C-alpha cells in the first residue's frame, strides 16, 4: 500500500464515521420528538381507562399516606405516585387538548403525563395546585402553554367535579423559582385563601433556561352529572 | 468500515442484503432501546419543574 492509498483509506474511514454520527444524531431527534410521544400516548390511554373505571366505583381508601404539606397548605388527599388523579382540559388550545394528570413530578411520572407536585393543593382545593408537563417531548402536553391568555379557561375534572379556572397571568421565571409552588405564590408560609392552579413547563421550547408559569384562579366548581359540562367545554 | 463489513458477510448477494438489513435493525434497536433512553436525562429540555437547583449559589433548604 502506498502512502497515497493509506491516506485515502484513512480519509474514507473518517468520512464514514462522520456520516454515521450524523445519522445517529438524526435518529436521536426522531426518538425524542416521535418515539417518546408513542410511549406517552399509550400511558395516557391506560391512565384514562383506569381513571374512568376508578371514578365509576365508590372511593377506595388510599393506599399511600398523604404527602407532607407545604407550610400554609390547608388539607390534602393522598394519591399513589404515578397514578392518574384528574383530567386537565385546555379548551382554548383545541378540543383534543385533554390529558390525565398523574401524581408526582419525577422523570418517570412526567413521561406518563403532566405531573401534580406532591404537597401542593388538590384539584379545586384552597391553596395552589401545581402541575408540570413536558413542552416538546413525551406527548408535549404543555407545548402551547405560551398561547394561553388572561381569561382563558383551564378545566380540571376530578371524581365528582369539573373545576373551571381562569388564567390570570403568565410569567417566565428562573428554574429555581420554588416560590411559584407556595400555597400563596412567593409568600412562603402564608395561609392560602384562594384556589389557584399553576402550570409550569420548560421555556423556551427545546431549552430549559427558564420556566414558563401560567397561573389561574378557580372560577366555578360544577358537580358532575349526566349531560353536565362546564360552559368552557361546551361545543367540544 | 462499511466495505469491511460487506466483504465479510457470507453468501450470495440476496443473502448478504438480508444480513445487512438485520444488522441495521439491530443497530437501530440498540440505539432506541438502550442508548437514547440513557442519553436523554443528560439533556436539559426535559426539565419542566421548578426546584432547588444543585448549584453552589443556592442555599440548601
């Protein structure tokens, strides 16, 4: 083999490696943006069926202990980690915008759907219910959270009630803005009197430099019954 | 690299093509089922919650 041959052989090897690396990166994008959605869709279907079945029966005593309350949080129910606890509707973003909220915000919990911070208020309760969800991967439930405006409805469906919340404002905060999860946001230890809902997701899209926070205030609880739907969900 | 693999596959053209497809499927499966799920947590865009950040500047609770 001449020096020129050797050089050509080496160059070809490097070229092939680079092309392979490019294909692997592309495949990773496909995995993140498509394959993770398939996982979440399947999990959401299972959770939705479970929730429907669970709500059709009388409430079972919880198997898990109620989590530690945040100071200022009045009362809490106990949910199993990773179990579906409610449905969340974002009717202004489209009729298909409904997700099952799971208990917990660990990596595994959030792969299943939007997660409820343990220790924050339950759906419709006094205090601040905090729910986090993926922006771009795993079903991207909170992909279009930035399109919510003050006055827009967010509906939570629990066992017995539809809770219609109205968006009061949107802020972009730093990832360590833990005060957003306080029962009275950013007033740690204060006793809550309002019924708030806080949604968080990463911001900007495909990044995690900041967090997008949407806050909403409970407008009306509506007892569930046959044919009963909150006005915000009518015409769906 | 690829020409080396191609040279070392046994059998006639059709059989070699079949083997190539199997190898390709195995490589993609390895990436999707093992490599990507492990790489994913290292990337930041799945951080959607607000929490105490593990940096020196934040006081521990």
